[in-house]
C-alpha cells in the first residue's frame, strides 16, 4: 500500500524537521545523507511544496525546510501527497472488500497518530554542508593506497621461508 517514494518522502521530511532550526537544506546536502539522487529528491520535494508541507527558497542560503510547526505535521499528511486511497480511487468504494477498506483506515489512523517531531533527531546541533564534507575544491577523497604484503629485499625473501 505504501510506495517506496512515500517512504523516501517521509524520510526527507523527518530529516528536514530535525534540521528545522538550522535553516534551509539544499538537495545537494540532502542527497548524500539519504542516499538518493538529486533529481529524485526534486521529484519528491516538488509535490511536498505544492501541498504546503515544505517551503523553498532560491539563491545563496536557499534550499528546503518544513513549513510551520513540525509537531503539527502528521506522517499521514506527507503520505497522502503520494498515496491514492481507495476512497479517492475512480472505482466505487463499495466494489472493494470490506477488509481492504478497514485496513486502509487502520493505516491512515496509525499514520495520523504520529507527527514529524516524533521521529526527528534534534540532538545534532550542527550539520555539515556538502562543501565541508568534500572540501573547498570539490575533489573526492582519495582512496587509501594499496600496500602489498611482500618482502622488501632478497634477504627478507630468504627469511620468509
């Protein structure tokens, strides 16, 4: 019932909620933390912005953050952006078995009972920007050099036998 995109959207919102006091986060900063591509993040953040869950700001110092109080945004508010309910579907809701409708109601009730602040980590006071992680010149970190485990001279070779 809940798609992978919905789960990723919830994770994005929880991360943004945890960094609420730190200002805006860019997709470049969110991408390595969540393991998602920038374009996929933008596909998630656009509908969230259209439904007034996140707010964005362009330019230097811009990015995304949660709109309003994180203790008022339920997990269902985020999931409802991406999930179509049986009641909203094009088919008549009476054509579904009653257990499917009841299961959907249980899922909705459960997700409505949790808010973003229940899962947000407010303890991390500082978040590193993407530029701080990879350096000023945006070079990737070098791989550790491979050191062979072999004798260094003929004498050491003789001693190894």
